C-alpha cells in the first residue's frame, strides 16, 4: 500500500520540479539580457534634467514625430506671419490705398489657397511628385523667359509678371521644380540605394545652369543663391567629393562678383553691408533701420502692433525685413522662437530623409529642407547684418503669395513622405478617422468613417454566426404569443 502511494506523488513532483527549473532558467536568461541591454545603453538618467532628456528622446523616436513637427512648425510660422504682415503693412497700406488691411487680405487669400494645396500634397503618392517635376520645370523655364521680355522691373530686379491685379514671380516655383526634377533625375540612376555622381553632372548641371542664367538675367541674385543651395544639397546627398563642391562654390563666387560689378546698385549694397553706419542715409539705410528695430525691442519687445520703425523707416517691412519688426514688437524672445521653429522644421525634414531607404524621398526631402531653412538663414542673416541684403523673403512669414504657395506645396510633400516612415502608417491607422471625417460622419455624409475596422468587425461576425438568425427568433416569439392568446 505504501509503495504505490509513495511512488505516485514522487512521480508527480518530478515534472513540477522540472517546470520550476525551466522557469528559473528563463528568468535568469531574461535578467542577463536586461543587464546586457543596460550596459549597452549606459547608466540610467539621474536627476530631473536627465529624466526630461530621456523623455524627449523617447518622444522624438515615435513614428509620427516628423509629421507632427512639420505640421506644427508650419502652422505656427504661418499664423505668426499673418499676424506680423498685418502689423508691418498696415501703415504703408493705409497711406497708399486708404485701407490698412489691403496687403493683409491679399496674404489671407494666398493662405486660403495654399492650405488646401498643402493638404492635397500631403495626400498625394510619391509617384505624383516624381512625374510633376518635369512639367513644372518646363513651366518655370517658360515663365522665366517671359519675365525677361515682359516682366516688370522694381528696385533694380526684373522678377514679376503682372496679370491684371495680380503679380506672379516665376522664380519661386522654379525652386520647387528644381527640387522635384533634380531629385527624380538622380534617383532614377540609383543602384542599390547608391548613386554614382560622375554620371549625373551632365544632365543635372545644364538644367541648373539654365535656371540660374535665366534668373540672373532678371537680376535676381538672391534667388540664384537659393537655387545653387538646392543644387549643392542634392550633390551632398549623392556623396559628391569635396573638390566638386569647391569648384561649384568658386564658380558661384565668380558669378556673384560679375553680377555685382555689372550692376552698380549691387556694389552699393555691398558697400552698405560692409560699412552700414557710414552710409546710414544712403546704401546702408535699410540695414541700419533694421538693426535699430531689433535693438529697440529688448528682451520681450515693445508690444504687438507698437512698432515705430514700420512708420516708413524700414523699407519693405512686410516682406524682406519682417524679421526686424518681429524683433521690435516681440523682442529677443520672439526672434528666438522663430529661429527655433525653423530649426525644428529643418530637423524634421532631415529626419524624414534619414529614415527612408527610397533615394527620391531622401533627395527631395533634403533639397526642400535646404531650400526653406537655407532661405530663412539668408533672410535673417541679412536683417541682422551677417549677410548682404539680397531681397529674398522669410519663408511662411513674409508677405507674398508667389513665395508662399510653392513653400506650402513643398511642406505638404514632406508631410506625405513623413507618413511613409517606419511605423507611421500603423500609427495613423490606430489613430482612427480625423476630425473632418468624423464631422462628415456626424452629418451622415461619410459612410467610410462610420465603418468599423476589419479587425473589430471579425468578432462581431463570429458571434453572429453562432446565433440563430434574427428571423427565426422573431418567428418564435410570435408563435409563443399566438399560443398564449389561444
């Protein structure tokens, strides 16, 4: 009796002991893996600052970080731009037109056109942008040719085509055309994610040279520099050697010197840049007044709408020198916010380029980021006296629809690329329908928004398959009622 009884528990205890050993071994392996991962990451953050830094890294590592940064920075800069255009242009608009809101309403119209354009570009596939570069390049060349023969000259530069009450500057969409055309041209030669730059100088350089020459014939030095910046960004992505960059920069310096010598007003601008206070009443007037506006703002500015320099002291306060009015009314803190927003926008653009394996996305995202942020650097540098005055606007902030629409299109393209990052599509799907789709569903105009996802509908189908058909249940209830009445 005792033998079998003792054997049974002993035999049953052996498997339990083996399971416990396996669990202990698995726990030990997990702790060892955690220890190795901790050694690889380094010491845990200690203190409030280190913990905040770790939280920031985790936030920046999320799939939709680039998407939200591009969208948020663009929206904030656009809102700030509308506010500052209203403030900076009201006095001159009142004096010229009798309506202090004249230029502000025109900028609002440009924004009303540009935001839907940005929304559409954010939903277009990559193939559309690859195909759009070629017709846009042709239209830009045609527009630049029209500027040479039919364009209107203003302040020494021939940039605009006047069509009724509107004026168009073809050199602005030419920047977007170069981004798309150049990126597709280089991406089609990619093999295994790598591009041999020696084979690309012949098709790429003539196109860039043609755009640059046409823009220079219109005496627009600032836009020429931005086009060359886009070209250098494309070459940097494909890994062009340093000597090629040096040669292109030497040609650029030579062309700039030729344009300065050929046009006396550019030589005067250079003199005003080198000695602004000695020429404060002549060539250096705009630079000096811009510096005075920034210097009078202090830390937090003198108040929104309270600028004194916009009373016919700073020329083109609503466009080229709007950053000086920001410094005067919002102070140093306001200017730092603008610089930080452009810095975050540049970080988001480069993050999109680094997190993709597609050569076209990498090239176009880098070139568009170099265009927008590089132009902001040149504009801000001219206002604070680091660079000569070139006459190019501050992206998203300065007045001008010709510059705003291509910029918003490029940012919409970055949003489209950001939705293709690893994990971004899943994160967008998990987020559900957006506010517009939900609003349409409330009105009964969007049936798709009210449909459940397939994963959530599957359990409903399974439960329904196990039930009786609804018709049988209703028939049974009617039969019971009939029997009770009888």
